[in-house]
């Protein structure tokens, strides 16, 4: 097979251990693009679970990302937030800045229909939030907030902040963003939301969306939900068992606990929306510069093994960590 030089990619070798490997890069075919990576983003929750080997065997197939190489728990190449510039490919794409659901790698070849051109006004750095925005968008479709609702979002991570910011743009909707980290209060205000710590969260919410990734957060979500309210679970816990207070007032308040996952387009939209159309909307929504606030750290690709070790083990309240490719 012809080659287009070499590429360097981050691999998780075993739980808690990774390295950057070099490999031949296949030459692009007539329907492919060769992309030079500008930035990638660490999806901290999911990628930390993958890096620590916490994906349960029952989910190894479901959790594969589009261009993953290797298998769980490792060695494998994993990730899905890459922004790059097309070096070669169809004329309409040459030189374009694109998003691709690709792992952390400095150059790659993919089918042309696997990339999404960034809209005018969306900087490459902010574009790494595309997969997270797609998740938030799909979650709100699942949650179906209504005009005038009191919406509580538990967990001010990247997905929680995106969900809260989008919900706050619905007329008449009051959003309370709930987190244990008081430093998130300023961020909540910038996103158009109120802020509370779990003990001070308002009761009787019409809709509660949980995105903290911690069982205590889901318990808070159940506690503050109003009569016959929906609690939408957007967190994924890997192989960690979750214990919930389903006694207490869970039945008396007739609560509805449901899940949301981005792999399938939300039920209400599925007949008309493709994954590609959904991603186009996610990229359009990211043209708002307020979302730069969710980029809270940056490091070079060459340091990614040490960086991911730190991000996976140190809960420091950081949001999206940006990886830059010189």
C-alpha cells in the first residue's frame, strides 16, 4: 500500500499508561482527505475512564469511537475531538478547517464524508468542543424543556455547562447550574444561569439534568425534582456501581428517571435528523464566543502521556483541556 509519510498518535498501552507512537500514514484515495491536526480536545470524563481501564467488558463494542485502533482495555488509540486543516482531498475541501471524530494524532487520512467543515466565525480552538456540544444538544432534545420551566443542571463540567447555556436561551426558562465548586459561580453567570451548591439547590424543579459523573450528583438531582418531573441522566459511570435513594419520596413524587446517550439521535428528531445534520447545528451553536470559557487548559501534543495521567487522576475542576500540535 502506498504511504503519505508517517503520523504520530497517542496510545493507551494499559490502564494508567500511555505513549506517543509513530506509524506509516496511508496515501489518501480519491474520496479521502489528508488532515493536518491543529488541535484536539480531551473529553475528560469518558477519556479518563478509558485511560484508567474502567470501561466494562459488556460495553467494549458500544464504546468504540469511529476511528479507534486496538481494543479495550489496551493497547488502543482513542479520542473523538480533532480539528485540523485539509492538506489534500476533493477540491471543495482543500485548505478547509474541519472537525473529525478522530483520536489524538498529528496527521490522518479519513473518508471525505467523515469531516465537517467549520462554519465561518468558529475558531479552530473552540471547535474541539463540537462532540460535547452535540452531546448537549441531543440531551436537550431528550429532556424536552418547555417555555417557562425551572431547569436544574447538576454538574458544571463541559457537557453540563453547554446544556445549561442552551437551556437558558429558551424564553422564560430559568436555569440553575449546580456544582460543588464555588469557582463555577462566575462561569454560570456568564452562561446566563443562576448558581447553587448542592445543599442550596432550589427544590421542585420542572426538569433536572444530571451531568456531574458522580452518584452523589444524581442523588441531588432526585432530591430537587418536583412532582412528576423528569430527571435526565447524561453521566456515564463506566464500571462503577451506582446506589440511588429510590425509597424516600421517589415514588410519592412519581419521578421519571431516563437516560440520554449521543450515539443515537434523540427519539423526537430521529425521523428527520441525521447525525451529520445534528453535527452541523452543534458547530453553528459554537460560533458564540462565550464558549471559549470552557477551554481551561492547554498543552503540547508531545506531553499528552503525562497530561492525560494528570487529568485522569486529579479532580481540579478544569473543563476542556486543549491539545495543540506545533
